[in-house]
C-alpha cells in the first residue's frame, strides 16, 4: 500500500490518495464524499475481505454520483466476464508483483487520471 502511494506521489499526483483495507471501508468513504467531488478513479481488487469485488462494483455503479467514475479492478485471475459485463467504465488489470507496481501506477495515471 505504501509503495502504491509513493509511486503516485513520485509521478506528480497531488490529489488525495486514500488506501483502505476492505470493501466496506471503501464504500463508507465513497458515500461520505461531497456530490461535487467524485474521485478521479477508483482502484480495487476482485478478492476483498467480507465482500467480493463484483458486489463492490455493483454498489459503486448503483450510486448516481459514482456511476461515471472509472473503476480499475486488479485481479490475479481471469475476470468473470458475465458478471463484469453488467458494469460500464470498469476495467480489469492483471495484478502485478511488487516490481510491477510503478508501471501499474503509470498506466493508471496516463490511462485514466490524466483524462479527467
């Protein structure tokens, strides 16, 4: 988690970067946000404690304030395309090892953050 934050900072991202340890915490944090300040991008995983990533996606995409926010889902497995197809603006990315984190952060910044 600290490596991810450091990579974003080293890439010049000054926006708040919030790292949370469960889907429930993530959803609570997202619900607390102001209507005018939706996140630029949400990065999550398929495999989460207490709730799977698909349920988290369903809850994020059912929130009118978050429906258009791109969600990047890290996974070590092939995504369930049937479940994933019900969501818009959701992208699955193979979860890298620690040495691949800087490249992943660059992909997120160049592919999604810089577009918004």
